[in-house]
């Protein structure tokens, strides 16, 4: 493998200094830097990817599928009409070691309780560590759903729910439910450095964390004691490379093995290169342009509808997605059950948009900010280019859009806080259930969820969202979701831009890599020939 360089630092030199140069090392060209390494306090795929090699969950998704399979719980029983779940935990599962921490016991029920209670119980000593925000846990109403989580012995955990939840086993397989080491947490608390828990992670996963050089390189080593599908390489490296052109150059040069977010414009050339291979699949995703519904004049649905009509999404799909996508009419993609194909498409009609703005009392020129995503995502290959095209379209109806962006972690933080006027965002489903899309517009307790970027609350929509979680019959759930799609279309809290086809590129000597419908990247079972 040729010497990989980033930010003036040679990766080959870093690997050699760590004794990895002679080992079999898989290099993944990642698109951004993680916010930290604890999924409970993250909401970005970039950060989840960085933490995923380290951790396991009670239940897991079988690699490359949405099928729920045993994880740290090797089996479970559901009773009491779905309100009680008894988990039987694996025995003999080892936690990773760190330079200054050596575990004295195997994984057990205390680790499960700690990982849940950190997000749930304000009296947990880690509840406020690293900011104490648990957006996934809160947005999915876990505090409202959970009645109790207790252990009956070291390898049995009983979870009682206040009401049945048909998606609970899939939800427990999501990244935010990663199980950390309670012993490691206690060790750091006694040292007075609890924040290290989120920066130097200890888990039970297929790879253990070695080091992170900020904005440059993350290094992991294979966990030879892993209970699941074994790592087939000795070491895993994330070479952080935000620029898509630079990622492609590294892939061609053999400096990285996998590039998950190639530019659509590069795909034709990649497919002709015999040293590379390209895979693709329809994505469980959506890109959207969120209107901050709390900021006038975007608090009027007629204004939101007018701005939506101003955007030529056909041109965006053609120019940015290069046809590898389709215009979105609802949050969920057409491949997902409960999709309502009767929802009308939002038309491109600048003249009607201008008339609607005038009728809503909006005087032009109107000045707004348009935030664009600074990194490639499965649903948005080029946020800046889409922003520029939107800016040009809006100018035609008398709206001056100022393009704004930030570093990805800061961008996410500010969008979650509602600092934007309008902003690009999107979603890749975590578990294959429609709830995992519609919760993005949820309002638990009457307040916008942390990932409700439009800051839009609709009582009927939220009531249907909560009802659908307790109905076991899929056809009945689908009826509720279809009504929710009607409400969303009428209210236009966001312009739904596109669903994409997801492409990934890799060196031809990579074997065993499986593309996930959930947009995750997992490296156990992956080898280099």
C-alpha cells in the first residue's frame, strides 16, 4: 500500500510508529470527523460510523440487512402483551483494554443498566457528562416508554414498558443503545476524568479503539476475543478526508480501500477502472430543505409552500445526483411499506410561488439564510452545489438566499438548536421501520424533538405517531402513516428534495464488504486479498 498522507502527516509513518505497517490494515476513507465516540450523545452517521467498530447492542442488525438478530442478548422473551421483555445476556464477553484501563470482569447486566440509565436517570453520575444531551433517546420518547429496567441476576435484564412498542427490538439495535463498560465509567469517575469515556471508548465490539488524531486519522485493532463475526484484518484505519475528489484520488492510488461517498460525477470513470469496483443499492433515505417554522414569515404554511414551488428539483436530481435518485414526495422512500403513492408531487412553479408570497403579505426582496451541508451524505452528494442551485431559483421569485455553512459537528449542533432560518438536512433510516422517519417530525411533550429541524409541531401528526407505535397490525399502522403523509404534504414544514441511490467504491481486492440499507459501514468479515 502506498503512503497515505493527510494534513501533512504520513499515515504510513503513523502506522509504522504504532507497529501496524507489517499487519494487514484496512483503510476506510471517511468523509468527516466524529463529534465523539459515544453514540448516545450523537446524531450523525459520521460519528456513528466512528464508534460502531467498538460497540455492541442488546440486539443487532444482521450485517447488510434490517433483520434483527441477537447481540449482547443471546435470547429474549416477550410477555405481558408486549410490555415485558426478558433479555438473557451472553456470558464470557470481554471488554477491550485501554492503555490505562484493564477490565477485571466480563460484560454483564450492570453494563446494560449503566448504558440505559446514563440517558434516562438524572441522578446517574454520567447523565450530564459531555453536555448531557441524548437526542435519540428523547426524540424516540424512551423516557415515556420505559417503566423499569432491572437485573434479576448478572446475566438477566428485565425491561418493562408502560405500553407495548412494536419497534422496540429494532430500536434497541440502533447505535444510541450501544453498551459501554460500567467498570470503565467508574474507573474514570474516580480519576476525575469522566469525559474520557466519550473520547477514548471501551466496548465489546469487533475492533478496539487505539487512538484518534483529530481531523486526520482514527486507528483501531482487531478484537481477537470477539464473540460475533470475526475481523479478518489486523487493523482498521479511518483516514478522514472530507473532500470527495481527494477521497477518489486516495482510492485510485491504493491509499485507502473503501470510499463510501463517491461523487456521482466520478462513478462512470470508477466503473471503467479494473482496480476498483462500485456497488449500489436504493437508499432508505431522504434529503430535505428545512424551513424554521418558528421564524416569520416561515411560520405561514403558504410561504413554505411558495418557497417549495420555487425550487427546480428535476434540475437538482439531474445535475447533482446525475439521475441516481428521484424527487421525494414524502419523508419515506417508495421502497418502504406504508408509502403513499397518492401524495401529489410539489410542482416547480415560480410564477405561482411569487403570487403566493404576495398573497401571504410577504414583500420582496425577502432576505433569508440558506444553510448547506458541508459534507457528502448518502442522501446529499454535494450540499454546496444544491445550495447554489436553490439560491439561483429563489432569486427568480425575489428571495435573496445567503449561503451559510459550518464544520459538520457545529452545523448539526446549530441546526438542532434552531439557529437557522432554512437549512439542508436529511436522513438515512436506522431500522427499516417507518416510525424511524416520522419521528423526525415528532413533538414529545408538545415540544419539537431535537432532530425536528423545521421546529414544526402538529397535534394530529404527533398523536398518530404515538398511536402507530402500539399497534401490532401493519396494515392498521400503514393507514396512520398515510394520514401523516397527507398532513405533512399540506403543511410543508420542509421541502422534500430527493431519495438517492447509494453508491460505494472500493479497491478490487476488498472482499466480504456488505452494503447496508441503513447506511452503516461495518468492517468485521471484510478482508484484503
